């Protein structure tokens, strides 16, 4: 303890002595020997200016640099470390040339670290050879160290620069687009080049890190032994700046990210984008042909079967182009189907029912197309443009151009719907009436047959319609002034009356008192019967119409007892008809009659006279 205190006092005294007068090396050596470089170095540098070739001063300057290098981080302070190393080597080299036998004998106290026993002579002292050998070894080791540190630090610096460049490229891409999906859909050759550059720069950074590791291994007792931890992810994610000097350096594997992203763009997005433009162009060409009256269903089928846009749904659940294509395809199919019907004469057919059905089918199809149109019309075109800007720009110039194109389709659908509805209204009116020269009969069933009051104008009441394969049988009553007639007519599907049987039913005098009308029909394999039944104060009147398999009409008139009401009709085994009549139910008409039958054969002849009600 006393020895340490004494040394401190000597050092302080030496510093005071040096500061007070010209630098004396013997005084300075006390500080250098104590390794008090903070105090010694200003004076050592001053001394070397006074005496630049002093052997031990140069040697101590080399030792100072060697000592200071040992306090440095050769990686973090590589430039300063190698600069000090160069200075250290220079001073070792110069001191090596200046230290000789004379210097060692004269100033052996300056070289006490080499004071040892000579094995040959047994004497203690300082030998020049020991000093020179140590300096040589220091110089050789230093030379190797500086080469290794320069290579190591250069490789590490390039590793950092390359990875920072990769980060910069990635962040530039991420900041240019609001999300990864928009980036993908707006990428082309320029973005692919950037991805290739990103992958190459990152790969170079990893190569430089490997070089850094190999050079670092050549440095004995290097304090740096970092490892890389590579993260893999997809899409856009914020990345943190790595701590390059940490034992574990966290990096993003940009080769994987660039390869994965570039693969999607080059193998999926760009081909899909090109196909969208090509498909839309061809659809419009087919649509034009369909509008001009051609059946383009085959061409559409060939075109649509050659593409597959299912991968687009992996990136966009509701892709605008696909919805637009669905609308255009539906319109082409509709126009093609209408063109086929026109060429096949569907809308020129005399069969009004046939026309009516096909008009309703067209309306139903237009309604379905209208629902697709609403989906397209209500899409956010500004948002869609973020994904499909290439498609929209190439095909429609901008979103306004696309909006106009969608509006044109909507206007066309509206015009076509209005035309079909107008045709349906016209057909509906035509289908209500059967015509024969100047005469017409209603094709709709009458909802009322109360004729108690005198008829002031002609009124027809159809009460029976039987549908045929290509037309109808209809039956009813014609009321004209005080006359009631019955009619049975065969009407074509075009509502033309092919056969008409019009006969007086009730005499003019009794027509105005007619207060009850009944009618029914019954069919067998070969015959069809239509029965009309009415009652007034004169009695009950029955007209029976037989329509045979040749569609010929035979009619008979029968006057029935006033106390009877038509209850049922059925065809007998011979093809005739059996009518069953029941007594009147009101008290003033009930005369005790029992149910009776009227059986007529196919010629209208009474087959059974028992309980006969007919008055021939």
C-alpha cells in the first residue's frame, strides 16, 4: 500500500516537473512505465517533436497504440481500430530500426519487461535479441490482425449496407400501395424488376455476412459471434431495423418474399389481367354480332369455356370484371335466344298462347339480367379501380368510361323490357276475344249470369272453355234485347273462330224472365258434351251439344218440367249422355216429384222414356 502511494506521488511529482520545464524523457518514462497514458501522451507527442528518433519514445508510442487498440471494439470502431493499428505498426517498425545494442546497454531501465537471466551465461540483464524478437512478433501479428479486421469490417459493412438497401426497397414498395392486394394487381415489369433487385441485394447481404463470419474466425479471441435469424412472411408487414451488433440479428428473408410475391405476379396476376382485357374485348365483339341479329351462343360457349377466372376469387371475393362479364354474357345469351326465336318464327306464330308464353319467358330472363345489372351498377368503381386500373384504363379509359358502358347496357335492357311488356299487353288484349269476320266472342269466363232485367245491348257470356292441343272449345250465352241464344265455338290458338253453333235458347217473350242459368260439361274417350240449362216462368230449357272426335257439333233442345233442376250429367256405355234432374227445393215449387233421368243416345234420341221430363 505504501509502495502504491509512493508511486502515485512520484508520478504526480513527475507531471509537475515536466509541465514546469522542457520535457525530459527520464521523467516522462515514469508515466509511461505506469501506463498512465492520459497524463503521458501529451508529453510523449511533444517529446517526439523534439526528438523524433528517440528509440524508446517510438517504442512506447507503439505500446500506447497497442494498449488503446485493446480497449476498442474492432467491429464497431473498425476504422479507428485499423488507423491505430497502422500507427502502432509504424512506431514498432521505426523503434525496431532504432533500438540497438548501445540503446539497450545505455537505457536498460527502459526495457525492464525484457530483463531476464541468460541461460548461457547465467547473468541477468536485457538482451537486444529479446527486444527485437518481441517487436518482430508484435509486428507480424499486428499485420495479420489488421488484414483480417479490414476484411471482416468491410464484409460486415457491406452486409449492413445491402440489408439496409433491401429494407429500403421493401419499404418503398409497401409505402406506394395501401395494401398488398392492390400492390399485386397494379404490378408489372417495373415491380418485378424491383422484386428481383430486392432478392439480389438481400442475397448479397447474406453472402457478405458469410464472408464476415469467415474472416472473424481468423481473429483470435474475437468478441463477436453473431447468428442470423431469418423471418418468413407473406403480404405487407412493417419491419424493424435490426440490431446488427446483437448476438442474434433478426432479418426478413427477402429472397423468399420476393420470389413468392414475384411468382404470384408473373404466374397469376399478369396473366389474369391480360385475360380480363382480352376476354372483355372478345365479349364486346360477340355482343355486337348478337345485337345485329345473329345467334352467337356457340361462339360465347367456345369463348367462355377457354378461360378460367376462379383464381381471381383468391384475391377478390366480389371482382368487378367477373360481374361485368356475367352481365354481358347474360345479355348475349338473351339476344341470341331472341334471334333464334325470330328466325324460327316464334313471334310470327298464329298461336297467341305460344307467343304469350315466350314473351313471358323473355320478361323473366330480362328480370334475371336486371338483377345482375344492379350488382354491377352498385359496385364502388373507385375502389375497383385500385385493383383493376389496367383493365379499366385499357378497355374504358377511366372509371367514367366504364360507368357509361354499364349505363348503356342498362338503357338497352330497359328499352327491351318496355318493348316486351308492350307486346304482352297487346297479346293479352288479343287473347281475350275470339273473332270470326265481324263477330267476336269473349275468351274469358263470365262472373255473373243474372238476367232478370231486359237486356239493352248485346252481351256475350262465355261460361265454358275446354282446352285443346291447338285451340279451345267455348260455350256460352248471347243476350240481345229480349233474346237469349246459346253458342258453342271451336277457337284456334290464334283466337279465330273455326266453328260456331249459335241457336235461340229462350223465346223473346220469355227471355226477360229468365232467372236461373246452369251449365256443365262431361267428356268421354270420343265425345264431349256441353249442357246449358235455364229456367223461367214457362219452364226449364236444356240445350245439349255433342262434340264428336271429328270436332263436329250436334245440338239438341229439350224443355224440362218446371219442377226440375239439373243435378248431374254422365256419359253412358254407348257414348250417350244421362242427365239427372232433381225436384225444385223451394216450398212454392215443391210438388212432390222424385229425381228423374233423361238418357239421350249420341244422335240425341231419347233412349229411355221412363220418368221422361222432356217435352219434344
